[in-house]
């Protein structure tokens, strides 16, 4: 008997967002980079090769961008939590969701700064 697991991955989703706690971050949108990993558990391989048999990653990317652009958010942690909570509520097959959000221009002496947030379904 074999076990399988499926992860749906979105990497490097660039979104202009109004995000941050500093006054200058309220004045103009900045580029953020979002990575999303959806643990689909042992979701079966699609038998009919149809999109309805899986979770459409374009829908996930669109929703993440929508959350990022709908209103100013103070913390990347808040945005990551909203995206992860939506993913788990949107599709019961999602067992866990990891969201990474990077702000490439947040620190002068670093390539990027950000957060990784993981949300897992109970039991």
C-alpha cells in the first residue's frame, strides 16, 4: 500500500499593497511578495483530468491579491492570517496552509523582511 500527499504551491505572487505601521507606508502602496502552500493531504489524483477535481491555484492567488489590496493593513501577520483562514474555510480538503509574505524594501540592509504563518485544520 502506498501513501500520497499533495501540496498546491504559489510562489512569488507580487502585489502592490498598502501595508505597514510607519506613516510613509500609509501614503503609498508597496510591492509585497506572497508565497502560499496548501497541504491537500491525501487528495486523490484527478481521475478525469478536470480542474474541479482539485483546488484552482488561480482562485487562491486572486483571493490573496484581493485581501492585500482591499484596505490598508498594518501588519503582514494580519494579512497572512486572513489568507490562511480563507483557504481553510474555502475548501475542506485543505489540511493546512502556510503563507509567507515578504516586503522587499522594508529594511535597508536586508534583501527582504516578512513573516511565515501556518494554520492547520483541527483534528
